[in-house]
């Protein structure tokens, strides 16, 4: 459905002509994706220049005031612009080309003009994916992690999310305690008794969980899941493209892996292929020049199964709600909690 009424007044043919360094004579927009924290528009372009793109994706702040406030407060908009400007060219994972990025420090607003990856199609977090798709996704993830593995120069990028000390765990535990009642009020009906018990037991261990992470650090995505991955279709497109870089971090790489596998697959498929997929990720690191210890990877994988639980609890309470978002967070919560149960993840938290 056309959504030109959502397009800001300043997004004109003249503005895009300057951004793309070409002659744009007309534009037309359609909304794409769910945009829980931002508004994504596919902008079709009219131009006499044969080298001009036929369309671009323009990312803007969310129209929902709660989601927009979250995006500003958590620095999501700032981080995404700076990721494309400062980090994207230094890693090997496939991302859209960024034609233009700007973040307004005074207002917190931003705009990104990105390569349109169509006819590639977005994954579906609610439906999940098959094992072959998951294998391709974890191999691609290693192409993010390997190039900047244990790279101390990442500390120069202040905008990347990272732990700053033991107080991080204390603060996250306080946030968890504040938001958990709202989460359970909506989502307890989706959870089994065992899942609710794990949820309750984890709260008292959360600070220790944060403080107990070990091993090398690298660039992380922070929200590596199916909704943020685009896959080739019979009509074309790259095999996988990673998008939504609003939470890039400088942290433990295996957190991204556990987060993806914990909810990207239905639980029965994850159980059947989990060990093989973790090995596939580690072998892809080797291909990228990183020989990560197998026991360390597996132990971190078990511990980080709780990362998805935290995301489901916290994110569900700080973005605008919809029928699709409730289905997504319900799927995430149930699968991530089952992941923790299957791996006995409570047992590896000090």
C-alpha cells in the first residue's frame, strides 16, 4: 500500500538527487517491515540516469512516541548511523550499502538512505527457519565476528555497547525487577510452569550472569535474529544480508550465536541440529583466521542462552505494542526459556 503520507516533507526529489549524486525527478514510498523502533520506507525513484538506483530504503525514527523515545534514550538511532559510517567497512558480513547517514545530536533524530536489497525477503521470527537457513546464518555471523576478534582498537568507538563494570549487572537486575511484572502480566499465559520457574530463578542471578562473561571481545550485532536478516528469493538477492544495526556492541561474540539459535529455530529443530550448528559457526571463525577454543564456545553458548530471555522481557516493555509484536515476543520468550532449560543454563551461572 502506498504510504507517501508517512514520508517527511524534506524527503524530496531534490534532496535525494543531492544524496545520491544523480538526477531524481520523482519519488514514491511504501512502508516495509514492522519497525518496532524505527520507520522503514522503500522509496521508488524516477530518474533519467541509467546508473541511479530504482529504489532505496530510508530509515527514520519511529512514529510511535514510546518507541521513538526508546530509540533516542538507548542511542539506537545514533549507533546505527555510526555503525555504517565507522564499522561496516571493517567487517565481512553482508550489509546494505549506505548512501547517506545523519544523526542529529540535539534532537536524537536520524536518517539513513540504504541500498534496497529487494527481491531479498525478510526472515520471520515468529515462524522460525529450517536448519539449512540457520546454518547459513551462523556462518555469516562469523564473518561479522572474525575480522575484529580481540581488536583493542574497538575501544576507540565509544558508541558501541559494552560492559563498563560490575555496576552494569546491578543496573540490569534493577531494570529486570521493574519490568518483569509487566512482562508476566501479558506473557505468562504463553509459558509453561518450568519456564516460569526458570524466569523467577534467573532474576536473583542476573547480576552475576552479566559479570561472569569471559573471553575475547569483538564487534557484535546485538539483535541477530530472523526479522533482521534478508534472504535471497528465486527472483534474486544476496544469500543473506544483515540489517537493523541499532544495537552494535563490543562484546562477547557467542552471545549473538546463542541469541540467534535460541529462537530462530523451533525447539525440536534446534535440539536436533544445535551441536552441529555451533561447530559450523566455530569452523567459520577458523576460516576467518580465528581458532576459538571449542569448550569455551560451548560454555559461553550455554550461559548466553539467557540473553534472549532478557531481550524478550525488556524489549517487550519499552516499545510500542501490536498483535505482531506480541506474537514475536511470545515466540522469543518461549523458545529462549526452553533453550535455557534444555542446556541447563542455570547451572553455569556462578
